[in-house]
C-alpha cells in the first residue's frame, strides 16, 4: 500500500476509483421497490430546510454535454442549469459504482459480529422504522434505494466530499430510482434517476441536467454516528446487510489516506476554497431559511456543545468522541477518532433550552436534565423527551464552501 502522504497519493486515489469501477458487473439494474401504502403514521415533524430558488434550465448558454454522456444516457441534455465544463469524469462509467436497489437488512445482534464499536453508520429514523447504513458498505455503492417507514428514500454517500445525505426520492408524486453517473462536479457525486435520466447534484439535492432540471429533492434528517451508539439506543433497529449481491471488501477503505488536512481534494475543479480552513477540514453544515453555517469539527471537539441561531431558529449542536473516520486508514474501523456531531432544534414544548457540557453529559440550564448526543433526555425532569432533529450534513470544507460560498463559519 502506498503512503497516502507521498507524491503518489493522487495517483493511488485514481487507481482506487478505477478499481471500484472494475468490480462492478455491467448489468441493467432492476428497479427498487416502489412506494407502498403503510399503516404507519405520518413522518415525524422535522425542521424543514428552506431551499433557495434554483436556476432555470435556460440560465446557462447552450453547450455540448460532458464527453461520452450521450452514448451512455438518454438524458435531455438541452436542459441544464450549470455549465457542463464544471462536470468531470470520476473514472467509473454509468452505474460503474452500483447502487443497491434491493437492500437486505439484518438484526443488530447479527451485525454486531462484523461491525466494530467505533465504526460510522448513517442513522435514519422515520416513524418507528430505524435503520443503520454502515459506511463500510456505502463507501463501495454510494446510493441505497430503500423504503423506510413507507417513505421511498435514497441514502447517499460521497466519499470525496464526506457527505452522507438522505433524500425522499419522489418528485410530484413520482417515485424515482437513483443510480451513479460516474461524473463529479466540485468533486461531488452526480446521481441520475432511471425514470428520466436527469442528473442530480448530491450536495444540494437538485437536478442540474435533464427533464427535471431545477427540481429539488427533499432532505431528510440523518446523521453519522458510531455503531456502539446505534446498537445501544436501537436494539430493534435494522442494519444494512453485507449480502448485497456484489463481491466487495466490505470493511476495507479504498480511499486510504484521503481524510488528511494536508492533502488537497481529489478531482476538484471549482471555486478557490477560502483559506480560513484547510480544504479537507471537517465541518457540520446547517442551512435554514436562507442562512448557511459551517461548524468546524476542531471547534466542536473543543466546545462539545454550541447553542446558536440559524435562519431565525434556535438550534444546538452536540459533539462527542468515539466515531472513526471511514476515509483515513486501510480499514473503516481503523480510522482515527473524529467524533460525531448532530444538530437539533432547541425549542421543546414551547420552551427554548440552553445547553452546557458537564464533562460527561449535555445538560440544559432550564431543567437540569441530562441529554445524550442523539438528542434524548436520559435523566432529570425531561427524561424520555427528545429534541427535533435539524437537517445537518457533514462536509469537507472545500465542498461546503463551493456549494455555499455565502456560508457563515461558526466562531466561539
């Protein structure tokens, strides 16, 4: 294995993405399950993300589509709202990194045999349906088309930007099935839907080319947490199985050494990254009612808790140690401890809470109740209560700054 800090690092990363492509069988993906009627109650109330109006399909000059796109896609490339010159090939072709369309799940007890306590998983809860999507699997597939709590979702992960984002995969009542284009913009995953083959930017959830240009997918709250936290809090939860139908080295990290603030982002061609933070510094991003904020992980690690106001809404960000970086060492579990950060609305039952860290727990000043990093009151007057999650997404700084250049960077 090459030293990731050597001059060969970028060449090694290119070989890694080509390897991901080579592993994929060239088959036409079967459609995932479509939405079904469910007896479950409505999706729990979450803090909405107000989306800035997107450019129309006529906002940029007419130009040819990216190289090779016409031979692979049936997309209406006459419609687009970003310059095609900003789109690069990531190496793999269309569906070269295969999405999971019929995901299987196992129990917490079964998954505990192959997941280490510090391993990062994506936590998604809709109603009483709670699921974990291990990054050791998502790092090889990037998209899972699933049905959770009766809601069709796309669980996505872009390793180059460290962005784990969940969308409701539906536009105007039409359920979409998502796949990978093999293209990147600002190093970020570009997805496509198999219904119209429109292209979608993962970081922003908007269609940038094709019939749906300018349409927006709905973000759903999801967070990256340690496996130990999931299995402790959700014993009856479901865990994405490694029985995917593909032969992959699950648990290994094909992007060894990428998560290093001394390295430049891979295949990045975009706006110059503001030098206030290293390009590959980790941030937790929140975008509410037109205001975007980045919370640097270095600040979060020092403060543990941040009370803030974003877009006119009072929020709190919790950080705790114990979660490994999926993109650091040769194994996902072997990555350094980067911790986990989650954001919540501070209003509960009509009262705005203010939080502190007592060295062990998060404690609200108003009631003296203790809270865990998942927003659950575990003792005190408010025991049993839960905070409402805010859509908050992990990014590398270069990625968030490219898509949200007007962002505020939280400073204590």
